[in-house]
């Protein structure tokens, strides 16, 4: 299966993509995670991308297309993939169409008001990648999965969140029309609990 997850930042793409990719036995490919790993490893790709990410802007297309093409060369991607956070604009989508034939694009739809609430309370584990929310942590500051101290992503501060949302509306949302035109779009409400969103996504993918 070759799948793309679309949706605003904080829609739950990462959480859903990790679980669904495991169920479908395809790699979960998150360009955001790859860039953050690259920053942590002090590789030049990451260090060059960091200023864009911290400002809530898109990293230049040639950088993204480079890491995506390289990732798709790996053995595990031969059986399919689940992209999370890629493509992010029409150019990337058209490039992807040029070398891969997708089976489905799932749009996880969440209103802006929920996004701002979600991202401002989001806490991430730098060790195991778990993503939590202050509302469910009951004051805990360590990862419920591995015990590491949770962090707030630099780009989850309110000003950058607003910028990321506006980039989403201007550049990523047009992909809904693009993939609708290709007959690939499936829309799921992301404004429900995690298990229900997952159930709805799996149901959509079942009919692919
Ligand atoms: P994410 O974790 O998907 O929210 O991505 C975090 C940040 O990484 C974004 O705000 C962008 O700065 C950058 N990024 C991730 N994926 C892409 C992409 N496909 N195109 C451009 N920038 C990206």
C-alpha cells in the first residue's frame, strides 16, 4: 500500500500513521521526524532546515525531495509506505506523482480552534517519540512509555503554530483538490478520540 496522510499540523497524523503503518506492515515516513533526527545528529541537511522549521515555514522543496527520494531507495519502502507530512505543497505532490502511484490519500480533518488547543498542550518524548497532551498527563512531566523527560517542540509555541497553520491553509490545503481530482482522497474527522479516528481510517483504507 502506498498512502499519504494529509491534515493540518496537530491533526494526529503522526500518532495515526505510526499505528496504521505498523498494522499494514509498511514504513511510516515522516519528513518532519527525519528532519528532526537530522538536526539531532547535526547533519547539514537538518542544520540547514532548522531555521525554516523554527519559523514555522516549509523547508525548501529540493531538500525535501532529496530526503524523500533517498528514503524510498531503502529496502523496506519497496513494499509500500505511509507518508506523514509529505507532500506539503502542490510542487511536492506533482513530483511524487511523477515517480510513485499512490493507492490512497487520507485527509484527517480538524478545525483550527482544536489545532491551537492541541499543539499548545503537546509534549513529545525525545527518546521514544511518544506524543502526549498536558490534559492527559495529570501533571506528569516524564514520558508515560519510557520515563524520559518530555519536551515541548520549539515549533509548538503559539506564534509559530499560527504561522504553521497559515502555511497549511495556503500551501497544503490545495492538495485536497489535487487528490480529489485524482480520485484518491478519503476524508476522516480527526476531531474524535484516537481509537475512533483510527477505526475510520482503517475502514476507508479497507475499500481501497
Ligand atoms: P511536522 O513534524 O510534519 O509538523 O514538520 C515540522 C516542520 O518540518 C514543518 O513545519 C516544516 O518546517 C518541516 N517539514 C516537514 N515536512 C516538510 C515538507 N514535506 N515540506 C517542507 N517542509 C517540511
